[in-house]
């Protein structure tokens, strides 16, 4: 552990306290606990003080003071990040945006809304729903993750196939810079070619360039019907032609195409609450397919039935169930969304978040299986994939019977390195949707194009010359 470059003295804490008030200045370690560790305890750090500002102006005052004294600040939203980007490691100031919760504007006819960064994703969904619109970003953590964190990490999830990732869902931003100045880039304009795109620099910057305090988001018409199928595949190879057929048949209406391996479903059925295997036998791979329709005319279901019939004829499916009610649709989604919770009781798990060109996913998974087996024949790969956007979570559970902690401690590096080597060989990315944080920082420095890295470092230096924003993350 290294001490922060400049020390947070009692006098500075008093000045910060004067900005946000007593109730929102946390110095007691017990109160700080939820802000200094993440949900899997992979990263447990410490904070000098946790501040919970209630307005953009308070964020601005905090950063101006921190910058003047060279105090490091870790911006934090719902603390659900998976690469340690939001965890303070060295007694930094934690700047929690969770009290910034106002809906600033709703424009159903313009299909936009402007919200503050601390709203949970579920609250953003509800606000959009209130004006009969859809905000399509969809993540298992939607009840706790906050939109500011989604923006900061350019989150992906299961809706990317049809609607794009977070970056594609944003029109404008309000950002507080490292020196406390506020950039008002909240604009609903879809066309604006007046120079460099600052918005896209902040999205995905993981709190290293500025603190996003509000955003103007794109909204969509709400689908009025949904056909959801859970299908069994004879092999992972069948996923590619099946996906291709589904895209051809449904195009933009194909709103999900997720695949998971047999062991993943096995763990879900064993450990998750309120789920049951939709089939009587086990199969090597499964897919969850969803087709949406803007009219309630049965067209989504017709398209799905045709797809399932043709796929069965072509032997791309061995079994299929089509949800016949909203409850059953939710049941199918729960099979996919319970995955993380269901993998936990199986012990240590090495997680990756990679992307490869979609047509290479089946081959990538087979190569990764072989590479993992060569390192540890008892390790248990549990891959699943947002297939439609090329994103694979190639996760590996510990061998049965190993003591807690041993697998992650001894084999995370060799296994992740072996998987990432195949990803790079396939022209893929080592972080598809979770970001870099602290987990992948050193690896990024090793593998990223040197010209890109140089540009990124110079952007960082110009936005945050004193290096106070989320030090030790990303770069
Ligand atoms: Zn994912």
C-alpha cells in the first residue's frame, strides 16, 4: 500500500464536510464498508472519507478542493463493477453519486429523457415506462447499478444486439471536470458536428477523466409483444447458423440471442431460487431467443415458430420451448440472469469478459476449453455468451473439492492469460463490457496498440493534469 501523494488532513475533511453536510460525510470505517469493497470481495480497499454530494454544484466544489490539494478521488455509483474500477485502494476520497436522483426532463415525442447519474437502472426504466417509452439497457444488476456507472463503464448487457451498448443510448452529458468546472453537454441533438466528440471520451472512461452527473438518454417505442424461446442445441457450433437464421428472419426485432453451456444451466437449476429446467433431459448448449413486436398482432410469435421449425428441420435444435405467458418469459430470463448467483456456491471462479468476431465464437470456445484443460484438467469451464454481439463470458469454476481461494490465487493468471492469448489471436478484445478498472490495467498496457496508449495517456493528462481522478485505474 502506498500513501496518497497528498494527505487528507482533518482540516480538509472539515472543509469537505462543510460542502456536503454531516450526514453525508462518512468517516466511520463501519459506515464506509459498503463503499470500499465490491460484492465478490475480490477488491477490498480503504477510504479517507466517503462523500455523498446531493447536487452537481456540490460535486463541483468537492473536486475543486480536492484538485487544489492534489487529493485522489474515486468516483463511485452503484458499486457493482466487476474489474475493481470503483473501489478505493489507498485511502482516497470516495465520491458517491448515489444521491443525484432527479429526473430533469422527459420528452416522449422527442424520445429522450434527462436523468441524474445516481438513479438506478431500474429507476431509469420506470421513468421511461411512465411516459410509455423504453430505455433498453438491460443488466442483471439493474436494481442496484446506477446510470452514472453504466455510462462510466459503457455497460453492455443483453440488449446490445438490438439497441447497442450504453454509448449508443446517450445523446448528451453533464460532467464535472477534475478542477471542478462543469461541462454542460446535455443536449438532445442527434446531429452535432461541431468539433471533437467529448461525450464519447467520458463514456467508458471509468471515472478517470471526469465525473458524469447527468445524461440525456435515447428512448425507444415499447414492444407490445414478445416471443421468448428457450432452446437446446446439439453443440456450440449450431449457435452460429441458428443466430444467422434468426437475424435473417427477424432483423431489428431480434432483441436477444444468449447462449449458455450445459454446466451453466446445471448450476442455475441446482442453486438459483425459483427456477426449473424447461427440459426433461440435459443438452450440451442452450439458447435464449427473443423476438419483439411493436404491434400486438402475433407476428413475433409467428416469426419465432417459423424459426424454430426450420432450425429443427436443419438439426440445429434438439428441443425447444416457447413461453406461453409473461410468467414463463420471466422464468426463461431468470435461467440466464441467475447465472452469477448460481456459480458462487460452486466456489472460486475465474471470470473473463471477452469479445471475438461473432462467427468465431464456437471455435474460440473450443480452443479455450482445450487451453484450460491443458492447465488444469479438473477445472470446469462454464462459458456463456451474449452471442449476437460477440461477447463471451468465458468463466471457469474451480475443481470440485479444492479449498476456497486456492483456484483464484493460483490459476487466475495462467488461465486468463491463456484465454486472452486466443482472444488476441482471433482479433478480439480482452474487455468487451466490464472495462479495465484495476483488474486489466497492466494487461492493457502490455497489449494495447502503443499509439492508442500514447493518445489515451495524453488525453488523461490534459483532462486531469494532477492525476486526482481514479488513480491506478485503466492506465
Ligand atoms: Zn455480460
